[in-house]
C-alpha cells in the first residue's frame, strides 16, 4: 500500500524534505515517519509537523498539497516510487540512484541533478538545470532517465556523463553544455548554443532548432538507424511518439571542436 503525505497548509517558506524517500519510509511505522527531520526555513522540525501521514512500512509514496516550495523530495533515493500530485519545488530526485519519481505537474530547478540511476517523469514543465551538475562540480548526471513532457529551461543535461533525457516541449539555451556523454532528445524547439563544449554527447532535435554553433562542422544528411530503438522505448513508456520520424532524414553536425569534438547534433530535416 502507498504511504500518503499531505502538506498541512500552503506556505512560501522553503521546506527541505530530503527525508521523504522510500529508503527511509520502507521499514518505518507511522510514528517513526512522522519523527523524521525536516527543515522549515532555518528551523528544524519533524515531518509530522508539516505533513499528515497515512500508511507505514512501504516504499511507495504519494505526496499531495501545494508543494511548490518543498524541495529535495526523493534526494538520494535508491528504490521504490514517489508520485507527486501537483507542482513541486527544486532539487527533486537530486543524487537519486534508483527507483521512480512521477510528477503530475511542474517542477522547479535542478530536478535530477547528479542522479546516478532511476527514472524521473514530469508531466508538466520543468525549470532550469534539469539533469545538470551543481556549480563547481566537474561532472553531472551519471546514468538514469529523465522525461519532461512540457517545456524546460536553460542548461538541460549540462556536464552530464551518461544519461537519457527526453523533452517533448521546448528547451532553453545551452542544452547539453559541456556534456561528456549521454543523449538528449528534444521534440520541441531547441534553444540557442546547444552543445556548447560538448565532448561525446548526442543531441537529437526533432522540432525547430536555433542556429547551430559555428564550432560544429556540418557532416552529412543521414538516416540514423539507432533512433528506432529509442523511439520504440519511448512508446513503451507511454509517450506520444510518431514512429515515422525514425525513417526521417537528419542533418548531422559534429563538435564541439573547442573540445575533443566527438559530440553530435542531429537535426530533423524531412521525412524519407
């Protein structure tokens, strides 16, 4: 059975809720869950002071209420499921290593930052720095899947080592900046300066794209065979993917030549 949390009242004061993870809930009874530490602004409080708790000893969590100022939900989780009913604050699933998080709304900045596994699905829009590295860190996400069904802000997947990121809506500037490896699929508009400093990562743009950086070389027009595998996988996840795109022609650009230059940007050109 699910453990259901409901935020007692809306607030604009930040709530740090990194204790809301299946790893901590799975073996605890209700009173132990309510006693877990949480920060309400600068004040340390118990989880039960801010949330009602219904259920115990489960690694499946449902969270309800006005959560726009609740951050770090699912931080470091390695198992189980978290379902967020509504909008949620920043740092969702940061450092997560496994399990699944789904959001029936929008999420703040830094969702999936430094994740090392697991699956994040956002049904609405996401903020900036999704799947990116925190300032001062050389490397970001290392494995995992992030799906944003709406629009996404700047620096999507910046400095990622390995990750699969799917954005069905529009994506802001500097997507895939300083990527080491990994794949980003964008079905809406791809913003300016995508792939800046990219080493080996792949960015696939199915929709409109802003001008490709001059540090990328145009190589050829081609029909990428690997796309069918990825598109089939996306359909299995329930995404509204048109398989005809797998047979389309793409323009291939390689770069960024200011680095080792083994990355690529594929831009959908036309159907076969």
